[in-house]
């Protein structure tokens, strides 16, 4: 269903390391900082004006900036403001002012420089705008500057009667566009040509009925491309864009009806293959994007219909850089209406965005952001300069000017947000939301297990600022009943590496977990279990594993008890603004199933789960959803041009867990609650659009029994989407499996630990942060655990002991370390080598050598021996018969990460 807008990864992977399994879909790789993108997204230190920059040009290692300002100042934190009246010349490499000083002034009104262009040999700079003098020399809105001496060329004397907004220069001609109606007293409406040496008016006539904003000469010099607000050129209909003869101004190509009547062309740029337009519109149904047109022929190559007032385009090395405030690229299959993105890149051959997205804010003035771009060069380094009315760049204060280099990428990717899950023995799914790097879309991820310094696996994956799908890797070298920790880093092509992710912990079950395993086996393509411990990431536990969700406004994590038996948790929504949206944009096929568990006592209703066209804003198309009415009835709805719904007869806002499943396919629509079919409807179609899955709320305008709140106040658990229709038997099976017995895991940290040292026989090490093990000369470590009793109806199914090697050089050992029972009495504060307790047998477990490097290591223990101590105390010792010492962290060490630790798994007998 629609509402008005006013209301309203693909991944390419490679893998090395131990383990296997990637829950992702393969697709063409996006470009990184290496070609085709030529510039980093790291803003360089640059002097800044106190106003708006409208024009940029470059020659000989200098960048010239014109606009509406009176001073320039150093980057944030620097002192020494300098006068700069509507013009400043800056060093391309340092961003600091040069010795060239020009002031553009006018006797009355506000002077401004709106256009800068260089002669082909870059010896002369032409400046257009609204001004009457340059450094006191009288001019009339267009001036020529000798670049070498930074002086006005008094021989160049054109007379423009109004603002000049655009310039293009050939060897003998300066073309101008703007607001003027006469030049040198002769009629020339909005476009004109004058001699490059003396400014004498040329016969060129391309009269337009509204202002000219852009002018560009084709590479062959035969034609001039015009852009602006106009509707006619030389009396012929051609709105906003036209191609005219370079000598006479006669129309070569008109574009009637080509650009929407409420849109204009703000900028035109050319390369060897074509020309590109920057477009801005006002009101509904506008064209705000970019057009590529081919040379020769002047026909459209492609059209990018992103919304957001494009101000400038710059083709460079087969990439089109653009300045805009793009906020809605949904029509291009990219990002929906939302946050503004001011700097973008795409290939000159197509519309898909590349991995380059530094950003500014809207800034002052009209609040447009960036308005102009140019490339400067010095000492073999290229610099992309951006000017406009912004006041921040990449979140840091910087006004009006910024620049980006072709070398020196220093920005690291964002820190991955990782989690881990295990549903059956022998497998752990490690997954994370792909990181964001503003100038590198192809990132390398390294997965570290148990604190090891060497990664267990390496994965490469692509992401863009609007496409950050989940990446997953399956560790198949894990043992049932043992606990593992994982951390992930992201590295870009330049070697910049993020910090380690927060630790993701998981215990491998001793048997298959019935409920999640069945959901995966039945083909869920999205499966949010809500076991996440860190905002803002909702992990996808489906077998494909790439449709993660993003938390908005901090839903309550790890709510207990969850809907299904076991340690899995639920998520809570506040009914006001917290919700989740999916990262992946997609369409929904003719057959699908939506499933979730819910619990609430709300009397305001709300949407539990559904599909919508937007992400972090209310959708303007929305259906395939489940919502609750104010009185607690559950509704399943699809939109076919009208709303089609199934509504339960009873209420379910009783603060108990309930299971709801909604299906649609060739057999129509079916709604189940708690395993029972509650209604059907012979409707096999729904609205076809691209969008995102939502949990916890989205738009509901126009739907029957619309609740007071569109947002869900309550808990959700085990939400899943399938690309097929689940059968009644499958639905009933899921409902039954929720109460099936599940393993529970208890982790116990050592209550006491110490070690004995033959080299210091009378010394007690009870307060030491270290433990040590060696046969000769003797070290032995002693551990005591206070064990819980087995939960009612369960038995101990497995027990493991985890220890962590210290950061001491050579902390590991090549010798086997045994875990043995302690038969004598001892205490942490009193045990020494001289009074050490006796050790028993047989060994409960062993570590067959432990490598150097601080990491957690786990050994399985004999279940029966540990089970006999449940509800009491278990004393263990670590011993060795070798000569290579093992150094571990004790429970007193903060770096020990909770070790030494026992992990106990309980389950049905």
C-alpha cells in the first residue's frame, strides 16, 4: 500500500583458514579506492572562507576559489584570518593561500564570483559573476586575470549588464551564461560569446528565455552545450538543455520534454566520450539527478533519477563525481528516502554508485551543501577540491572548501559488530554486519578465536554506505560442549585496520537445538533470533545468513524468558520509536511466509512485522504485514490496490507468548496463531515493490482497524521470513518445538587458584595474576570451583575447562598438560611448594601442547567425574612431566577474561 512521500550486498567473498561455510549471495564486486575511484575520502587540511564558494579552477599547482565571502581562515584550531574578498588562490598541495590576492567588489549591492574558467594553456583565468572592479580596476561582471602575475588584463573589456553564472573558454572565445539580456549594449539573452583577448562581442547568438547556469564546449570545439532554467533557445522549445553551434549559436540539438518542467540544469561537464548534466528540481515529480549523453549524437547514455538537487558533476578517469544532497535513490535500486549524501561517485558508463562517499552537511545559505568541484595537481599528486556552503566535512568543522588526495588513505573501516551462534555440534556461525569505509568498498575481515594473535580465517566482502549486508563464516573445528570466543577486524586496501570487534561468545551444544534447526531446515531466508548483546546489529541466523537487521532507538536486548526453551532471548520495543529494519533491499515473490513470536499487554496495538519501502523513516508503500488492533486482535494484510486482511476473532494482548504465522501463495492467504489456522482469504497477489523487512513498527495508514500506535509495545522473538508457503504441518511443528527440552549452559569461574614453585618452596602465589605448570623444575597450578546442582530434570551432558595463556614471551608449551583431581587439602592463600596437596588420578582431561600467544584454550573433561561434584566443590590441578613451562592468567588477572572457567552443559537425561 502507498502513502504520499510527504507522510512518509551483494557480496563478493574469498575465504582462507580453517572451517567453511559462507551465508551470503555472490554478486559483482564494487570498486575500491584503486581504480576506478581515484581519491581517498579523507579530508585534508584546507583554509576556509567565511561564506559560500561558487566556483573553482586550477592552474600550475594553484586552485582558485570564487564566491561570496570576505575572509579566509586556517583549518579548525588555527589562527591568522586573512582578507579575501570573494576570491582566494590556494596551494593545491597544502591548502594554504598563495601570494595571489584579488578583490572582487561592486559599488552597491553584494559582489560575488560565480564562475571561473581557464584558457586552454592555463595562462589566463576568466572570472564571471556580479562585480564592478577587481583590485580597483573597473570591469563589468567578467574579467580576465593573468595567472603568472595575478593581475587584471585591462585589454579584456567585455560589458555584461547582469550576473555571469557560467563560463567556457576556447583558444579565441569565452562563452558565458547567466542572467544578462545585453552585452556591450547589444541584445544577448542569457548566453553570449566574446573574444578571449579583447572581450569584443561575437556574432554567436543563443537567446534563452530564462537564466543560463551552465555552458560547456564539446571536445571537438564544434558545439556548445547550454544548461539552465530556460524553456526556449532561439525561439525553439528546449527546456533546460540545448546544443548549439559554437560559431553562430544556432540550435544543433533541442531537448523538448527531455527534462521535467520543474527541473533545471545547474552544471555541465564533458569528457572524450560525452557530456554530463547536474540537475535540480522544485516540487513533486522533479528530476534531481544526473544525465550522461554521448558524443557524437548527443543522445542519452543513462539517466540517474536519484532525488537531491545535483549541483556539480566532474568526470575524471572514467568516474563521474557529483555534488548534491542525494536523499532518495530508491528508483535506482539503491537507498530509500532518508539521510542526505552530498558527495557520490559512479562510473561514467552507468548509474551504480561506487565505494566513495565522504560527506558534508547542508551548511548555510540555501542549505545545499557542496556546489562545485575541480581537480588540482602538484608534485605528482592529484587533489579533488570541493567548494560550497557546507560547514562540516566528514563530521568535522570545515567551511566552504575541502579537498581529497589521490594518495595517503588513512581512514580505517568501522569496527565490525559481531556475534556467534551454534545450533548443532561441530559448527559455530560467526557473523557480523559488514563495515563501512568511505573510500574502499572491498574489505578484508580477519576472524580471531579465543584471543589468538593469528586469525583462524580471512574473508573478503564488499559493502557500500547504503548496502552493508551480513557476512558470515562457519567454524567447523569446534567441539561439542566447549565454549569459544571470536573477534573480527576489518582492513581496507591501504592496510588501515579497524579495532577488534567486541568479543562474541558461544557454547557449542552437545545435541542439535530443535527449534532453530527446524527453522533453518524449512528454508528461512531471514531469521532474527534476537540473541544479540550489542546495538545496533540484529544477526541473521538463517542458513544463507546475509539479511541482518539494524536497531533503531535502542530496543531492549536479551529479554528473558524468550519464546522458546533454552538460553535464547527476546527483544523489547517501547511502542514509541524503537524498531528494526533490514539492511537488504529486496522484492518479495508471489509465495512467502512471515513468522514471529510475540508477547504484549498493550491496548494501543502496533505493527509486529512487515514489509515496507523505507528503512529508518515511515514507508510510503507497506503491506505483507502483521499488526495488532487496540483490542488485541491480530491482523495479516496484503495490498492489491485495496487492503485485503485476515483478522483473528480473539485477543492476544494477555502478556503471554504467542506464535503467529502468515502465508500467501497460489492457495491464497492464511493466518495461524499458536499453531491453529485462524482464517483464510482467496487472495494470491500483493503489491510489488522493492523494500525492507521491519520488526517493531512501520506505517499503517489506511489499513482496517488501524491501531492508535503504528509502533509495537512488547516483545518479539524468533522472527523469520521464508520464500515459500509453510504448510499447516510445518507451522504446527514449529509451535510444538518451542517447548521441546533444550540444553542449558552454566559457566563457573574459579573460586580459588594458585600455583606451587619448587624454586621458591615457601612462597605462596595466591594473589599472583599468573599460574604456572612444568614438570622440571616443578610448577603446578591448583583450581577450586564451587559447582551448582543440576537443574531439575536434567543431567550434566558435558564439562570443559578454559584457561588463557598470558602475554609473557614463550607462555605456551610443547608439553602435554593434564587436568587431574586434587586429593589433599589446600587453600589459595596458604598453599606453597612445601605444603602442596597430593594429586589423584586418572586425568579428567588434557591439553596436548598450547601454542605461544595470549589466547583461551579449552579441554574437555570426563563428565562423570565432574558430575559427582555437582552441588559441591571441585578441586583440580594442572600438571606436566615436561620441561617447557606454561604460563596462564589467574582469576585475579583482568586480562584473564574470566578464566580459569568451567563450562557445564545440562540437558534432558
